[in-house]
C-alpha cells in the first residue's frame, strides 16, 4: 500500500490530507469546549445546530462547487479553499456570541464542501492505474480512522499546557500546511468541457450519478453505511455511560474498536480488490453491518448488554463500514470522463451526507424514545432495505465496455463513424444521456 507514496505528487497530496484532518480534529475538540463556554448547559443544542449546519453546507454547496471546479485551475482552487478555512479558524477564538459560531462554521464547512470533492477527483488523475488508485483509497481511509484516534490524543496533550482557544491555531497551521503542500506540486487539470449553462453544470454530477446503475447501488449502500455508522457515533455514549454505567475511558475504547475495524478492512482491501470485484465486497460489508446490529439487538433483548460484546460488535461494524466506503472512489472513477469527475465526486459527497442528515437524528430519536433494541433493530432494517435496493439497482454483470446501438444520434454524427452499433468504455455523457440498455 505504501508504494504509492513513491509518487511525489500523491505523497504531497496525502500529507496535505493528513495535516488538514489533524487540524479539523483539533477544531472539533475546541468547538465543543467553546460551545460550553458560550452556552453552558445548552452546549449540546449548539453543537447539534453546528453539525446540522455542516451537513446542510455539504449537501447544498458541494454540487454547486463541483459545477465550477473544472473551469478554474485546480491547484489554485484547492489552495484558496485551504486559506479560507485557515482564515475562518483564525476567527473562531475571538467569537463572543453563538450566532457568530454558526456563521463561521457555515463558511468553514462550505469551503470544505468545495475542497474535499475536488481533492478526491484529483487523485485518479494523479494515479491513473486502478491498482495504485485502490491503494490510495485505502490509505485515505486509514488517514480518516487514524485522525479519529490521533486528534483527541493530541488535543489532550495540548490542553495540558494551553487553553482550548489555542487549539484553533493548530487548525490554522493544519490548513496552511495543507495549502503549502498543494502549492509544492503540479496537478493535472483535465481539458475543459464544452460551455454549459449554470443549471446544467450544477446538476450534471447528480444527473450522471443517478443515471448510472452502479452509482445508484452505491447511493443505497451509502445509506446502509450511514445507518450503521450513526448508531455507533450517536449512541455509543448512551450505551457506554447510561446502559453500562462505564466512564469516559471505556467510551474512548468503544469508539476505538469501531475505528480499528475500519483500519483492518482498509489494510486488507487492496489485496482483496485485486481478486474480487467491488460489488460483492461492498454488499458483503453492508451485510456484515446488518447481521452485527441484529445480533447485538438480540443480545441486549435477551441477556442485556455486555461491554466486550459491544466492543466486538463495533469492530465488525467498522470492518463492514470500511468495506462499503473505501472502494466507492473506484466506482466514481469508472463512471465519468476526467472533466466530469469533480462534479461526480461532488454529487457523491452531497448525496452521501444527505444520508447522514437523515440517520443522525433518526438514530438519536430512536434511542431516546424507544431504547437500544429498537434503535439497533430499525437501523439494521434500514441498512438491510438499502442492501436490497443496491442489489436491484446495481446489476451483478457490470462491465466497463458495452456494445450498444445509438438511436438517439443521426448516422452522420462523428461519434458513430458510420455505424449505429458499436462498443466502447461506457459512461453517461452528451452522446450517452442514458445507460446503454436504454439507448
């Protein structure tokens, strides 16, 4: 997996991702402390609003940003967005009112909603070989999981010698370092696409996404991952502190079990995906999450919750979670021309976070209103229904090259070369506005 770091451009981009993630993690810890400082016992309400603003920005801004990402220099765009994020983080220590936090977080997350899909769409251009790109995806997954562990530890060490407001300066350093690393390399920029209207550019990524069967299947699997992930991220604190009566250190180990499962899967997936196609791996990962949640619900309903069982369950959920999410970039890479990838990655970013926008509040409401058995059962049912939808949307036979007939183009069109029936690597574009079976 580490062999891909021999590529200087990718190595610098990966380092930029890592330092930006560490900075974001520090900001997350500092933001919780800032919310408590400003709102006291209402800090939970403030943070809930902050996370809602984050998701709204992700869902609303990403498609708009993706529409324009291929019309500007990609390196300049990424650097500008990093500097915007650094500037916002620099303002956070000076806020005195809750509404100021909301405005700054919207600006910060809007910049992230533009940065992340553009960054993700750049990697397949840097690493065009699929095997190397697969290893890059696994490294990226590891970076996210390690950030969940490293950032709280780093924050704890820093808080021993400085105030929480100083953590925001660490965020500024992280984004500034990310910008410097992006500046240090030349990034490939695909040829610009033909001129399009604002509506066409804004909706293009989502239209390609929803017209591609494998990506409709990916959207369903995103919902399965969001259902299981929300159970872990929203309700672990209730299960550990209230149901089991354990303290904060056990909560940390419980969340670590989920992250460890995700990391194990990320380490194993490159070799697995060399031999097995994406569909069975991703569906199998989703099925593992469903079986685990149902098994834990049965355990809680019959003999009660035991901490070692919860640790094992979250480990398996983490395995399944990473098996679903890590290969998703491969599907996106296969499903669009290079010039359309920023829009398509933006669509994935927006639609996947729309799933979380649903499952986050649903998970918390189910646990609060009906208890852990109902929460586990309903979320497992939602994930299971999502698997059924994915199997229906995403055919088991999913070749890249299709033989197809063009009844939608005149015979003298340059794409046809004098014959309506031909075969080539198939993606949705101007000549192929629908999937091959529908042309």
